[in-house]
C-alpha cells in the first residue's frame, strides 16, 4: 500500500510482530502476516508530526502438506488445507 501526506521518511511499527510485520520503502508499505491474529501497524512521518494506524487481521487459511519431504521416484503426495484437496505433486 502507499502512504501520502506528512514528510518523508516514513517509519512503520507493528503492535504485535508475532502476528504481522511491516516495512517501508519511500512511500510503499509492505505488511507480512506471520501468524493468526490481529495487529495494529502504526505509520509515522519524519519527526513523528503525523501518524496513522492500520489494523491487520491474519487468518490461517494457507496450504499445508501431508509430507515434509518428497522422495525420488514417481510417488504422489496430496496438498491439503483444512478445507479440502487442492491438487497433487508428482515426483
């Protein structure tokens, strides 16, 4: 996302880095979900004269795998999450 207003450089801070982290490059903010939960990202400008907050909710809905490693040969392994089958990996 992009931030505007205030004076560059901007700074970002997560209220809970175990849930989400944030980085800023000029006026582009990148937020990365780390674990399920809610975190508040605070954005401030130079001299902390202006600030804003973004609430981030991270949901655990990613893919998981039934095997950590896949051996050689022509085995098939299912890719699943908690809701159903998404496809297969062929080795």
